[in-house]
C-alpha cells in the first residue's frame, strides 16, 4: 500500500535529520564542546499534535527545524491502525486461503464462510497481533540492513504472523462448531437435509481448521506458546458450554457473565498477545502487559457489542438486532438493570420465547442505567488496556512508537464504534 | 484430566472413560508394552534412588503419551458419531444422541485441547509434531471417507491410505513418540512406527471382515454396518477385482437393501474375504518382523513385553469379535 511505504520513507528521513539519541555522536555540530549543550537540553521534550513526547535530546538552536520536521511526519503518521498492517494482512490472508482450500474440495463452502468472517470486523484480531509484534520492537525487516540481522528479524516476524494465522483458524473453528445445531433447532423450520449436511460440514471444517492450527503450533517449536493457545481452545469450549448450560442463578450473575465473556471473547486475544511477546523473547513482565492489553481490549469490545445489540447504530433502545435477548442470552446491560429493578429478574426467569417479555425487559432497561453502566465498564477496561501499553519499556524506534499509538487508538475505537 | 469447570462438559468428556465402556484400552496396552520393550523398566524400589527417579519420570511421560492418545481417540469418536448421526457406541447411547450434537462437538474439542496441553507439558517438540499430525490425519481420513468420488471409492490404494489415516496413524505415531521419549535412535523409532502401523492396518482389515461375518465364519451374519452406510471396504474391493459387474451395484449405492444382498452374493462367490485375511496376515507379519529387528536385550521384562507385542500380532488376526 502506497501510503504505508510512503510513511516508512518519511520516518527514515526524519531519523536522518532529527537529533535523536542515535544520531547524536556523529554529527559535526554536536562533537566536543556542544556536547554539554546537548546534555543540558536533554530533558526537553516536545509535544506535537498531541503525540506522545518525542526525542528527549535536542539542541536549542536547531530545535525549531526539528520541530518542523517532526510536525510534518506526525501529521501523516496519524493513520488508521488497520492500514498500518494492511500489507501484511493480505499476505496472511493469501497463505490462509491456500492452506484451507487446497486439501478438500467439499470444504470450499466452509472456506468461503471463513473468509467472510475474516472480512467482517476488518480482521480485528490479526491487526492487533501484528501491531503488538511491532510494538514489542520487532521491526518489519527492511532490505537495507545487514543480511544476518535481517534474516533473524524476518524469521521472527514470520513466526509471529503464524500466531496471527493460528489465532484466526482457532477463532473460525470455534465459530463453525458453535453453529452445530441440536435437534430442537431443526424443529424451527430448518430443512432436515440442510441440517444433516450443515452439521457434518460444520464439524468437519472446524476439525480441519483445528488440526491445521495444531500442526502450525507444533512447527513453532515453543512449548509455552503451544500451551497458551491450547488453553485458548479449552477456554472457548468452556465459555460456549457456560453459555449453553447456565442455571438460573448463574444467568443473573455479573461475575459468571464476565468469566464467560473472558473465556469466549477475550482469552483468545489475550493469550495470543502474550504468545507474540514470548516469541519476541520479551521478559515475563512485558508478556503480562501484552496479555493485559489483549484481555481488556477484548472485554471492552464485547461490552460495547452487548450495548450495540440493543441500540444498533442509533443511540436509542430497541433499534439493535436484539439477537442476544431473543436467544435468551442475558448480557451486561440487562444484568445491570436487574440490580436496579429486581422485578426484572422474574421476567428473565420466564424466558424470552414470548416476545412480550422482550418488550417488558426493554422497558426496564430504558428506565435503568444499564446501558450507561455497561459503557462505563467498557471504558474502564479500555483504559486498563491503554495503561498496559503505556507501561511498556521505552523505545525510540519510530515503527515501535507508531504501533503503540495505533494500539492506543484501537482502545478508543473499540469504545466509540457504533456498529 | 477431563475434569472441567463446567459440570455438563465434564460429564460429556467423561462419557467414554466410564468403567466398562473403555473398549479394552487396546491402544494404551500397545503403548505401555512398547515402552517396556524398548528397555524402559517399570521402576523397582530396590534400586539406586537417582536411577529410579529418572526411570519413573520417563515412565510417567510415556504413560502420558498413552493418555494423550486415548483423549485424541475419544475426541475423534465423539465427532465421528455426530457426523454419522450414530445412535449407539460401545453398546451405550452415543453422546450426541443422549446429550445433543453440540455438546458432543464441544466435548470433543475439550478433550483435544486437554490433549494439546498435556502434549505441550512433555516439552518435546518432535513428539508434539507427531501427535499434532495425527489429529490432522484423523480429520483427513474422515473427510476422505465422506467425500469420495466414484473412482476413489473403488480404489484399493485410496482405501488403504484412508485406513492409514483413520486407524493406523494414531498408533504408529504414538509408538514412535514412545521410542523418542525413551531416547532411542531414529532406526528404533522407525521400527516402533512400523510395528504400530502394520498392527493398526491388520486390525482394521480384520474389522472389515468381521463386519460381514460376525462371530460366525459365514457371510451376512455380521452387523453389515459398513456397507449399509455406503462404506466400501477391502472385501468388497477385492470382490470387485474379480467381478467388475459388482462395481455397477456399488455405484448405485446401498440405500436399497436389495443391493446389499446382491453385493453379498458376489462377495460369497469371490475370494474377497480370504484375500482380505491374507492381506491382514501380511501386515501382522510385518509388525512381528519389526519387533524381531529391535536391538538384542537380555532383560526379562523387556523380553516378556516383546513376546506380548508379538502375541498381539496373532490375536489381531485370529479374533472373531
């Protein structure tokens, strides 16, 4: 993508002309006596266009010029996070497509489903993972550098891309298996032939993806990573089962709901972020920060999802698809509303096959602060995610900083999106 | 290992591990015997403490392989039953019939993930790769069975490949894993692999015969479940070589039970059953040969285990249920 390449060029230029730490020793102006001046100015920092602070070394005389250059580059840097990784994502998508389609002709329709899922949500998960990989100081290899260093960097990047592919395969496998219908569902008018073939295809396609994920995982030759992602599969299954088999008390419990949400939505992203960190050879502390980012981002995402199911693209209630409540799935807004209006619990326990109960629940929800409280909780988690990024070890590499800004940007988008 | 946080999931996963329905634990038996046969002795309390501890640890890891193998196997059974809309398995209601398709699928996934975690804990990436490949083979084999073209269904090569994937791959690769954990050479690992592979193939071929003959020597007394599900096995494939007309019947399919009768007639006239048995014997002998090629060992436990493994190659052929 042109813009992305243009960016790298600009950032390279700004590296050459800026007076960042790396450049300092060799510049004629800074040799000898001027060193002390540089040291004196060491603490000054510049905030440009609301960006995080730039280089802390600067000479007062040249301050203005550097400010100008940095200003120029940052205004182009404020990009959509998804475009930052768009190139890589296409490579991933092509690889995934060839892995899935090649082997089994009959699974072609399942593969199509897979790619529809990939397009939806702008391939959110792989985007986060690729950004995280860069943010943890693994640079997309550039051809100008030393061959060996380059090869190592490329290999690591490939392994981290592999994590993103594995994550997508696990995610889609779980979606396919979740679609397996029980007999009860066929009585709601779904054709029996489709039911049989649909189930078979769903199970087989899901197993196929899972087995591919297993083999890919094994090829990474990192047992900690294998454990992390195997645990994710276990969590996905547990979360789905929790959703299917709740008792009445559990359905009305916020704790149970948050635990289930962690298993079903956040575990995949949190553990794969952690895997990215581990592959990069980061410390345990950094790995935990990556984990925390993923977990809180995932939770925030799901909470807003819950709200949107009620509100849709408008701010008002009842304009969303209402699919959760119609399937009897009790989400955060209703749980909060129940705290304010215990009578709502009776309605919930009756179930929502009767659509008049849906209307009653919406009424209570409207009177309550359920929607607002859910948004507030989402914001809280988004902030925790942002905090995790802020705690990452300092790094002056421009790509690293860009990625970290993009990750922060995502924590805003997750909250402000309305579809 | 299959205890889960969610009670329903736990009971689903435990379903086939209940006492009485484990199916004689054929695979774990083979694996534990193989472990001993490759000179990893069951630790005795009289020996030096350190040597003992190492031996115990290795044995534990190899037992883990056996456990993982069972989990992978049961997971594949759970999913296969959903695919087949099966009512019964091992004499009791199949899980999907009793608890619903979705729970059966989820339980299978759960077992698979537990197997993966246990695999990772062994910290041996070659072993992880081996058993991950098994999972892929199981899926491929099942897919091959479900999605065959007409030519493929009538091809002996295709059938043997599918049988390897569906039945023999699990046992061959886990035998190899046992050898690798024991620190054996690549040659010994390959012998272990060959034993497992040929034993598995022999087992399946006899299984195919028994589906037609049951406990009697005569035809049509078996459950005939393969042919009724449209699954064409070795006896029919051999019969088709002798009687090409049989192929037309096969292509028509077997939903019409009169076609089953016609096929049985051809089968009876042919040497299909005998040829399948002969092929099974051939593979059983290859398995026995692999054991004979193992490096000499005078330890009595090792010799006993190897004799037991040889004995299995006979039982696999002579069983009639």
